[in-house]
């Protein structure tokens, strides 16, 4: 399947995240996934997190995750979502500091430079335990990228980026519900399994 520009944010390391991503991409080869009653456990060399797999989606930490440079990518079973190249991606990022809003702003600035027709909108999502910042990045008729940066707190040297991408049109209510489920469920574990 030919990749469309539906997921530009998560396919290309940007701005403040470049150095952090290179180290994590190399470590990502050793990623594993385990199923648990309360969701999936994704882990790397010195971190682990849990995440829920939405009904009608399946998580991949191998080939598809590597292609998107993330730790886990959720792919839909629904044929319409597949045709629209919809993905939900979660990536662990090494923190430079606690300023996740600066990461989001840096990415927005890079998008402004790269996509002359880029627009941004507020994205009302939340996490039950961690603060986050979020935005919708989009070029109508090209791509819609729902982006959240999630900070689990100073006790963790990592944060999350969670994104849903769709080619051409905004996400459907069902796709947004799946995204919200993934976003609300990501939780760092205090110790890798």
C-alpha cells in the first residue's frame, strides 16, 4: 500500500524531538508487547507502559510501528478506515524538560513552514491522570492529524505523543472514540515487566 501524507507528524521526527527520537528508534527494535487483562503492555529497555486496544483495532509493535517510528500503532479492522489510511500511534519520547507545550508549538511551527495551507484547531481530549496538550493539525482534502503530548510527571524521564491520522477527511466519531480510548489508557508502569 502506498503511504499518503496522512501521518506526517509521526512519520518524520520533528523539531525538539529529533535527538530523543533517534535514540528511541534504535531502542525500538527491542520492543515487545504483552497482553494483560487491563490492556497491552509495551516495553523497551528501561520503560514500560500499558495501553488499551480499542475494539475493532489491533496493535502492532513490529513492522508497522517501525514504519511510523512509534512504539505501537493501532490499525483499524474497518474497511473504510483502512482505505482512509487511519492509524492511532503512541510513541515514548525522552524528555528534554517538562515543557510539552513547547514540543507542540515547535511541531506547529515546522508544519507552518512545510505546509502552506496548514490549519490548526483546538482538540478537546483529556487523560484521567496526566496533563496533556493537544491540537488538530490539518490541510482540508489532504490530511487530519489529531495530536496530544502527555506528560506523566517529573518522576518519569519520558513522555508520550499520541496521534490519530486520517487522509483527506476528518476522523469519524468511531475513530475519535478509539483515539480517546487509547489516549486515556496510556500509563507508565513503575517497573518494566
